[in-house]
């Protein structure tokens, strides 16, 4: 293999126990990538990669995704400056998910809403079984209107 | 809302900025759930939930998933004893992904291969651009053959 080519999917044992990268892309050609802060371990976002985005990420050391909403490649931080420098990529037993440990450039935030992590709310359950969301990040890192413009 | 009913999807502002849980399920009716160890922050696995699995998880405090391979509900740990006690559930900006912070019962492992985390391998890039996988967990927590039987 050269230039981050992937091996063909093998049998269960080779996928789970082997040392060849044989990612499983779903029906849309995508694999889920969980992005964590290499310093704190906090989950920052979940993105999706197609084979080409994964190759670019491995080759450049900066995270590329496939935007499902825009149906286009997306280099994280290209507009916002929030470039993800990839320190480590893990894969799971059946190689259908990835964990990227990253450090974030620019203002250090990941979420377009302004928070450090996209996971800035937790589910809180009331005594009657109803749920609501509560902030776990008190303050935004930046005001998106100043970066992306209003509206 | 009662008994973990979900709100209907609202506009962008209410999804991103509101306090109502309005999860976005994909075309297969699923939402990705990243499971982390509440003590260490390590990512243990990525599972998928349909609306009913998410409701059961919120109501019982133990993690339920939808198995895409078996097309059935799956209470994690029902066979293995590796029950996930859910300490916190986070959702992201567009509410199409979840983070579950859990403590794991039984032998404390999560992966059916025997490791503590399903993410027991990292991608290593050689000088020529080729990749291979390398263990990040030195030892298995348990021998799956002893739990699930051989073959």
C-alpha cells in the first residue's frame, strides 16, 4: 500500500485482529469520525468521512470531512481558522468508526455556534420523566456573527 | 412532554439554542451515540439508537442500542454483564449525535474482542505513506471465548 490506500475488507478475524486498515464505509460511502481534544479527551464533534476525506486526513495530518448537508468536501477550519491538527487516529473493532485526537488552531473552538465543543448541552430528566437541555459550557468562545456575519 | 417524549424538530435556532430535546434521526431512523468512560473520558464505542432505544436509555439510565447488523434492540451488557450505567447524555448543536458518559459494570470492558475500549488500535503511517494498525491497549481485559464460547 502507498499513499494511504486501504486494504480490502477481510474476514472478521483480519478486521478485528489484524494490522491492516480496512475501513468499512456505509451505504453512503461514509464512516463516522469522533473528534476529541487531545489535551482534555473531551468529545468536540462527530463528523463523517468518505474514503477520499480519510486519505487526505492521513496524508496531510489535518482533518477533512464529507459534508452530508452540502454534499461536498470540507476541510475543518478552512473558513473559521479552527483547523484540526490530527495527533492520533484510532479505529474500532469492526473498523466502521474512527476517533481523531486533535488540537484545534485559531480561536480553539470547534462549534459553529461559538462553543468549544459541539456537545455544549446535556439532557436533564425531570421527576415526571420529561426532558430538557441544559448548557454544560457556560460561555461561548467567540461570537459566530463576528466570524461568519449576521443572519 | 412525559416519559422521554421528544419535541418535533424546530427551526435552526430552536435546535441549536433551545432547551428542548429534538433529536434528528437519519434515513434509517438512527442517531449516533459516542460512548465515553465517565472516569477517564476515553471513547469506548460508537453505537446507534433509534427513538425507542434512546427513550429506554433515558428512562432506565442503562444504555440501549439498535443493532444494525442484527436489526434488533440491544441492551449493552445483557449477555456479557458489561452494562453501561449512563451518568450523562450530551447532544450536539444540530442534535444529530449523542455522547453518553457511562460507567461499565461486569468486567469493566466494552469490546467483544476483549479490550476495555473498542478503539484498541491506532493508525500508524510509514515514511512511504503506507499505513498499518498498532495496538494502543497492550492487554485484553478478558478472553471472549470464556464468555461467549469458542468459534
